[in-house]
């Protein structure tokens, strides 16, 4: 099969190449998915799991990309709940080869059935962003109606979904980002927007919850905006500053078939807009990792047609 691989940790984006790899093995409780569309995170070339398995053994050449939408091609021993030929989507394991390939082996529990009326390119943009937004807001911050929630990166993959979910939950949402993101954030439902480039973070006033996807100085300054007893949640890095009498926590998204099913239904109902900005073929996946012209919405790699 064809796949995007990387073998040199120090090479970065320039080390990505389209190569031939053996068809993946379906272990116990796995499925092999014929990939139709794949999502990726540019920073994953720096993740330790890209370069070693769970036992710490080197696994280069490795295949990046950890969001998949496709069709079940094979069931591993003992796999239940899915069938060959079924449309599915979900996250792949961090420490195994990912979805920038024609086929990928995935634990069946990671995947949810994909309705026929959702395009694979939309589904590939949903697993990590959607689950991260939901888990950050509801499982960790436990937001409720009437609270004020500050969401950094409100026009990005995670932030854009978090804005919509928080608004639907009855929260007052303040989005942040670059000035060019203002219209997108407000269109998604944010009640206000702050331009981080203008250094206006303090204009947010006191908030009940901060959902951070940026880290660094923005994360550090955000702790002071959380009112007593509030919560700061981040996916960027472990926080070093805690809100007064409140909580500060870092988390990594976890697979959740039931929640993926719920998110897909929200897409079907028109309650959730998954923003896909560019769709590129597998042969251009390496170029899609490189910094370049800014695209509004997720860049998704189309591997096969329906």
C-alpha cells in the first residue's frame, strides 16, 4: 500500500515521503480500515509516540495522521460491533501507524459508524477536534448554562467546535485568536471576540472557564482571568499557574465511540459545523504539513473516493 512515512526525527517536514509499506496486520480486536480521508496535526512529528511504541521501542518508519474516515476492510480475531464494508470514523492510536495511508489498523473501540450522508472529508475532521472540545468543556470543566467561557483559538479545529458546543449548552462565549478570525468566531456563535495580536486578553474580564489550545504566555495569563472556584483547561501543556481557589488541568483526548456517534448526529442535524478548509490528495500530504498560506478550516487528506 502507499503511505506517507517519516524516518528521521530531526528532518521534520522534509523527512516526510510517499512510500510503499506492507498491508497492516489486524491484531486481536482490531479492524483494518480502507482510508478514504485522513486528518493530521502538524505538531505530531514532535510527539514521542510518533517515534516509539508503548514499550519504548523505535518504530520508524512511522505513518503520521491520527484521524480516519473510511470503510472496514478486515476484522481482527475477536472483533465485534463492526462489519466488513461498514463506513466508520474515529481516532487512531498515537503509538501505532496512522491514517496517512491507503489502509490502517485501528482498535475497533476507537471507531464509530459513519452515516451515509456525511462525507468522509468532514468525518475525518471531527474525531480529535470534536472529542477534545467535548471532553474539555463537559468532562473536565463541567460547564453549565449561564457561565462565561473563554475559548482560545476559537476559529481553529478544536476551538470552532468548542464554541458551538458551549453556546448550545447555554454559556456566554468569548473567543480569541487573530483579528482575521473574528468573523468566523462570531458566525459560529461566540458572543464576543478578543484579538490576541493586539494584546487585549485582559479585556475578557472574569470568566468561569478558560479552554486553552495555545499554551505559553497565553496560558499563563489566562489563569488570572478565572474567577475564584473556576477552571482552566488546556491541551497545550501542563499549566504552571492555577486560578485562585480553582482548578487547572491538562488532558489528552481519549477515544469514545458513543460520543463520536452523538457528534455525527449533531452534524446531520445541522447543529454542528465542521469546518474543512482544504482537501488534498495523499501525494500532497507532506506539503500540507509545511507552514504556508493560512487556510480557514482543517486541511484534510483524501486518500480514496467513495
